[in-house]
């Protein structure tokens, strides 16, 4: 093997060894972004169906009620365009990337604060340390990214088209929400999410 190839391999190994949390963060976040983008149309239809009873346009009759998954897919494509199936996806990726990446990266760091338990001889202590470290990592990341979850829900549930849309994007959701009801209103429902 040439010395240049060996040097490059050593450089890559030393980066991974020096910054394992950064590698975990990027690996977890990238895989999350890809998976969320692939299932975005299903998520959007699910969100529209779940929120249609509280959507002012549907309640007022301005937009007809959706009659199931197939009807929602077809009407979203026909009335709002195929790209509407990914409405809120960027926000979802921006939310999901740090959530999964923090969970992936910090669970082991938090777990490292516990004594090392042998999973064979001290199963319940080992199990409790794993559960607590996972819960702490999840709760911590949710505290940071919950406003993005709120914005994703508001964007995905918006059934308007063009100028009739309530929000034009992530910044618009955050700006309008903060002006109307204050920043902390973006944490509505947080207590239910953390349980």
C-alpha cells in the first residue's frame, strides 16, 4: 500500500477517533434527513387528515373535507400541486436532523455518567441506565427543537394554495406566531410531547 493511501487512512481514522460525537451527529442527522424526505408525502397526508377538523378553511366549507388517505393524496396533488406533498419537509428535516443527531450523539455521553453495569449480571441496572440516558437525551433535544415541530405541524396542516396559504414557510410561521401570541406559544403541546 502506498504511503499516501496509508497517510489518508490514518488521517481519516484520527478524525473519527478525535471527534466521535461529531461523526455520530452527522451520521444520525444525515440518515434522519434522508428517511424523513422519503416519507414526507405520507406524513403530510397524515397531518392534513389529523388536523382537518380544526382547520378553519375546512370547517367553514371553503375547502371540502378529505374522505380518506387516497382522496387526500389525489386532492393535494390536484389542488395544491405534487410539490405540496413535501410542504413542511424542510422544517421537518431541520427539526428531525438535530433531534435524531442529538439523541444519537448524546445518549452514549449521558450513559457514560452512569457506572458501567454488566448486562448479564446486573441486567436491571444496565436496563435502567439505558432507559434513563435515552429519555434524557430525547427530552433535552426536544426542548431545543420543539418550536420547529410546532412550525412543521402548522405548515403541513395548511391546506391553502398560493396566496391562500396561511404561512409561506418556516420563518413566516415563527414570525407570525411570535407577533400574535409570543415566542412561548410555540411550545403549546410540549408537555404532551415530552411524556
